[in-house]
């Protein structure tokens, strides 16, 4: 149902099944009550009919003719009529009728049919008459409405003569239970309406308790969609699911804000870092142009200007490469590999630079295996070892030491340099933060990103004379 609010959906989902269950339950209860009462009424009427059949002589009833009912009536007719009238009054019956096997009236109190007249009302109970003429008392299965608008039911009982059914007594009684039953039905309808009203109030309250936090989350999502990443996702969480949704939305917002902040820092850092070499390139290209325009160009001076321009261009290239490497989404292809071999190869890339600086490289790694992308963690380790070599003085040692730590393998890159100040340690993994004149500030952030992409961690501990970068990777 497009365009329907969550609150309306909850209200409909809550009330519709409740209404259906209550209505169906009420209908079934009403029908069951009516059927029970009809059966009880039919049983009572057939008992009364049987009582009449036992009080009245079949032979005397069958002897009655139309002449017996003329004027004041014969003595037999008056006697039998008086007996039936007494039963009628005492039992509160509408009619007491005795008819023969030909369905002709013999005595009719309340109906007014003379002896010998056909009884058309019997046509509606043909099946019941077949039963009673077989010697079994019964009652009509269907209620009928009288001329007064009330419902009636008929009870039948056989009259026997010499063991044979020769006549039937029929008594019609008012279905007086319909009054209380109608009251019960009306009361149930009233109860149903009150219950629905209370349920509607409860449903509205429940719907609000669920929809209000969701509406707040929708507003937060809309704010995020409009670019507002600084406002935290807040709001009352009514259920565990809404709490989880709010938590995930806040995590998403924080992640987007962090990425946005990093992007701005990267753009600012790139702009700042590019500006200096561009300025140098502009300066030295201008000097080179002046030198070449002179009458007697100084080739050595021109070559020096050209070399400086190339150095600035190389630096620009490193900035672009580092920026692309940091911004690129890393594709990780994990596989188990030997740690000692991997460390030895990574350290070997820096052997020449370390020798040139008079720094000793030492590797102490046992036979271990990790589960990671070897090329990515090699880049991270090379960066760490390179920084350690550059921070070391001649005669000092840079060590790479490996050990097991639970489910991880920890590689420690140690140097004996002057250490990193505490205020610098707090920002050393921030993109574009650097203390070097020609540093891009992306080396350590990229190294941490590569390690974390492999499910590992990169931490720092430093003091004067000892700096340790700890790289932890999942053990294979």
C-alpha cells in the first residue's frame, strides 16, 4: 500500500485480525447458544406432546367428526378440548393439535381447525412426520415465524393404539429464549465495539512508540542524505531492532563523516604539498629560462636548475602515487605464507639504504605462518623499516623481531633513535601529518590501512632511545 504510513499499517495489522477473531468468535458463540437452546426447546415440546398423548385416548380422538364441533359441541369433544386447553395454559403453548395418519385434524386448540380438516402447516415438517409415525417423538428442525412475528417450534409425539401409531400430538411453543439471546447478541456487539475502541487506543499508542523512533531515524537519514554528517543519530529506541538500526545508522554516519574529513584533509594536504614543488618548479624553470636566454649560457648552472626541476617533479609523482595508494580501495587476497621468508625479503629491499646510512639491519623471526595478502603487508613492513632506518643514526641497529601472541603473529620493528615526542605520537597515523620537510604524511596511515585490511593491527610505543612499531596479523 504505497503512501500508507507505518503507524496506519501497524494500526490496521493490529485491529483487522482482532476484529476478525472477535466477530467470528461471537458469531460461533451465538450460533452454538442458539442451537443448544433450540434443542432444549424441542426436547421440552416433544415431552409435553408425549404427556398429552398419554392423557388422551386415541380411540376417543379418532371418533371425533366435524359434527362434534358444531354449536356447543359433543360431550366427548368438549371434554377432550378442555383437557388440551388445560395443557395449553399450564405450558404456555400457542397451539395443541391432534391429527390422524391422513394429516387431518381431529382436535385443534389454538388453531381453530374443525375435526377432519386438512392441516397445511404440516407440509413444512414432512421429515419429522415420517419419524414420528414410526413411533419416535421428535421436534421440528426449523423455527417458523407466527402471525404475531414471534418464532415458534413444534414438538411431536405419537399416539398408539394396539401398538400402532394411529395419531400424532403436535404442540407449538414460543421460542421465548430469542429475547435473552438477542440481548446477549447486542451485549456482545457492544463489548466488541468497546474492545475495539480500547484496542485502537492501545494500537495507536504502540504504533507511536514504534513509529516515533523510526521517524526520528528517517529524519536523521534525510539529514545525512543532504550532507549533514556532523549531527549524531539520536532518539529514543523502543525495541531492540530499532536500537540496532539506530546504532548501525550512527556507525554509518560516523564512517561517512570520518571519510569526508579524511578526504578534506587529503585534498588540503595534496594542495599544500603540491603547491611547494610547483613553486620550486616555477622558480627554477624561470631561472633556467633566463640562463638560456643569456648571451653566454652557463651550462652547469642550467643543468643544476634542470636537476632541481626534476627533483620537484619526482616529489610530485610520489605525492600522487601515495595519494592514489591511500585513496584506493584495497583488494585483499589472503593466503597462508611463511613469516621468516617474507620478513627477510622485505628487509632486503632496504639493505642498500641502510648500508649507506651505516645502520645495521637484524631479523629475529621464528618459523611461523600468517594468513594475509603478502604483497600488501610487504608494503606496510617496508614502510615501517624504512622509517626506522631514516630515524636511526650511524652505528645504530634496526631490528625486526617476530613472536606468537594467541591467535596472532606480532612483528616488532625496533629502532634506537631519539624517539617520537608524545604530541607527535597522538597524530602520527593521521593522513598528511609529517615532521619531515619532504614527507607526504601518508606512509604510516597507508601502512595501518593495509594491515587493518588484512584483519591486523598496527600500534606504536616510543621513548628516547627505543621506538617500536608492532604489526599484528592473524596466524594461519
